[in-house]
């Protein structure tokens, strides 16, 4: 048993390294926006397309590609995901103009979408049922650690040796992740189940699942109205030097890591209730940031709390969707997981786009309260989902199902 546990822990570690590489890629350009803008002589809002288009690539790539690759053995699929990932980032490092860089970002995004959807189900399959939320949290911790170290390190590398060097670093991590997957992930993983179109349609026609996907997009995306523009915000509004910004991104990332662990534990039992309270706190913190951003110490404290809550909802949102899919579309759990990854990224794309619109029209400082309003929408939707879950539980008590 302990040997099995050791094997599953090592396999989860390999997934976490891959998630680290992929997470670093997703958020790396947040710290590099001013450098890319300067190099290509474009506005920061235009360079933010590297965030928006990447997120859109994941949004559309995840469900479609996951659905098309269900018959491919999981380990073979992991092999190809990492190859595409390495090619995409290699192209980004060599990009001579914004057009090539954006194309490279979309290629990388395709590998991200499939990895995150099958990564969650592989992680869940490696452990007993009662440890599933924690296993998914371990895999996602790679994403979190990426936000802790990958993004600030990438920002620092970018400031020292140019933004292209940051992408070269990601290619190296991608190669390491590729080797770890090939050695540590077992080959006898269950095949992805071919999901009939009828069952896939259940995912987008079932009201409860649609509500969950909407919660994911709006709740998770709210923070990105601010986060996408965090580097210019800290530099222009709070008045920190560029070198200090990389350090602050590190502190932000540490807060995210702590929040992710708390979120994983909180979501093991009652994910919807946990999410409801997380979103309330998140909306408050973002609103407070509007007033504290111009002040260094108050601003830093608020940003720490913003980080703490930013990813805390991820394990809960993922577990809740898998839970609903098992209930309403049991043959489409993998695809449901992929659609939820798409919803996370739709949220990032909406948040990043909205942040750009706000920055260009009324100014950087206003991204905070606009993000807060977006999260407030998720509070209402989660409250609705919570009341539906309570109603279900009450119905089940009064009419127990006899097998």
C-alpha cells in the first residue's frame, strides 16, 4: 500500500512539474507586458493580447481537443502535449514581431487546454476517492508554484536579459517536465472514455452544469481584470521600481500557494458553501484595493490578500464540476473537466480584456473595483447553486432512492 502511495505521489509530482511549466507560460507575459510593448513599439494594452489570446486558445482548444483525443492512451497524449508545448514556447522565444508571438502563444495554449483537463482526471485516478480534491490540488500546486516563482523569475530574467530569455527558460522546464512524465507516470492509466455527442450536449444543455461553468468564468476571471495589469499598476500607481515589482509578484505568488492549499482542504467536504464565502471575501478585497493601491504598505497588504483568494477557488470549482458531471452526464466527466478549464480561461480572457478597456478609458486604478463587481456576480450565482444543492439534499432525504 505504501509503495502504491509512493508511486502515486511521484506521478502527481510529475504532473505538478508539467503544470508548473504550463502555468508559467500562461502568466509569464503578465510580468513581461511592459518589456514586450517597448521591444515591439506597441501599447501595453496591445501587448496584453499575449494574455487574452492565450486564454482564448485554451478556451476553445480544451474541450475540442480533449474530445478529439479521448481514444489516445493518456501517456501518449501527455507525450504529444509536452512536444507541442516545447514547440510553441520555442517559437515565442524566436518571435521577431507581435504577430508571430501571438501565433506562438495560441500554439502553446492548445497544449495547456488538453493537459489541464486530462491532468485533473489522471490526478484523481491516481488516488482513492476521498483524496481526490487534494490530488487535484497537488497537480494544480504546480500552477500555483508557477505563479509563486515562475512569473517573478520570468519577470526578473526578462528585465535582465530580455523577455525572449524568459521563454527560453520555459522551454528548458518543458523538457524537464517531458522527461519526468515519461519516467514517473504509469502507462496503465485508464483510457479516456469516448464521449458520445449526446452526452457532450448534456454538458451544455444542463442548467446546473451551465451555472457551474458561469461561476468558474466570472468568479475566477474577476481577479484578472486587475492581475493582468498588476505590473503597470504597481509601477505607475503605487510607485514601486521595476526590480521591486518582480519581488512583489513573488509575494503575491506565495499568497496564491497558501490559498490553493486552504482551498483544496476547504472544498473536500462542501465545495459550494466554501466557494460562496471565498467569493464574498474576494469581492471585498478587490474593492478595498481601489482605495489602498496608491499607498505602498496598505497596497501590498491588500495585494497579498488578493493573491490568497485568487486561486483558492480552483480546487473547489473543479471538484464541483466533476461532481455535477458524475450526477448529470456520467459519460462526459473528462469533457466536463475540459469545459471547466475552458471556463477558467474564458474568465481570464474576459478579465484581461475588461482590464484593458478600463485602463484605456478611465485608468489603471479602476481595474480593482470593476474586478470586484465581476466577482460579486459569482457570489450571487454561487448562492443560487448553493440553494439548489440544499433543495436536492432535502428532496433526497424525503424520497430516498432505493437501489
